[in-house]
């Protein structure tokens, strides 16, 4: 199974938000749209064939998820990230951002403070504000050419009554793959102050050689009890 990464596909006039939305968003359409996480390569033929075969059936009713689905997810996490996950832990949502919104409703109340580490994926701001929570910021700082977490500031924020933290790991947009040491420090603080962490780990499988993604919930049993991990 392989993808064709060198085949150019024109996606204009296909209701493609990435390409067809450039004019409306930026006022001109002669730009390279690098503003949205959307890929321009064709998926493997095996995937295209399977989707076409399913579509050809003609009935698109409610479907269940077979055991093979859960097996595929758990085996991938164990093989790729050395993280043993029980199938009973896995739940489906329409997307990561909608899942974050559900978690915010479940684990906080209007007026609670939810922490993010700026600069960060813009919907992190809106999903907090749109649900009547308050954005608390613990900015990352630049040391040389590398962004780092400000653990002293993070602890101050936790002490001030932050209920939830939204962690971006690997981080979007700065690209940091957090080290085990960094995640252990974060986990210790979150456990100490009983802060629930919503870990957006959607980019877990797109790390460069030489870097290894570590799921926050795999750091310790203690942090696993108060972490919700979001993947896709």
C-alpha cells in the first residue's frame, strides 16, 4: 500500500476549502494555500477501491464499528507509540475540536479557566470562548531556536485555579515534539494541582526521524487518570 506523493492533482472548483477558499480569506487567489491542514496527494489505491466499493452498495445507514476497528487502533498505538490502550477507553467523536468542546462541557463549568500554551492552533481559543469559559495563557518561550514550556508560569496558573489544560503534542504550529522529561514535569504539576489535561495528539504520527512522540497518558498511571487524549 503506497501513496503517490509526486502526482499533482488540481483541487480547484471541487468545493475544496483549502484552494477555493483562498480568494475569500485573503482577497486574491494567486497564493499557495498553506493555511489549513489538508493534503494534496491521492490516498493509496487500496483505500480508494474500498471507499468506492462501499459507496457502490448504495445504502448509507447507521453503522457499527467492528472489533477489527478497535484492534487496529490499539495495535497501532502499541506498535507505534508503545502505549497499551484498552478498547474500552476508546470513544468516537466527529473531530478533535468537537471532542474538545464536549470535554470542556463535561469537566468544567461556565466561567472556569482553561489553559493553553501560545502560540497555538487558533481553534483552541475559540472552543474555550464559544463555550463560555475563560482562556488562561501560559506562553511558550523561545530559547535559541527552540520553543520551551515555562514550567514556573505553568505552576502559577495551576495554583490560580485552572480547571483544564489543552496540550498540543506534537505542538501546532511550532512543531515541537515534547521530550519525556518535559512531559514528566507537566504530568507532575497536573497531578499535584488536579488539572485535567485535554491532550490533542493528532500529529503523533507525523514526527520526523530522530524524534519520538510520547503520549502524555503513557507517562504514569496517575496522569493517565486525568488525561483525555484526542487522535485522528
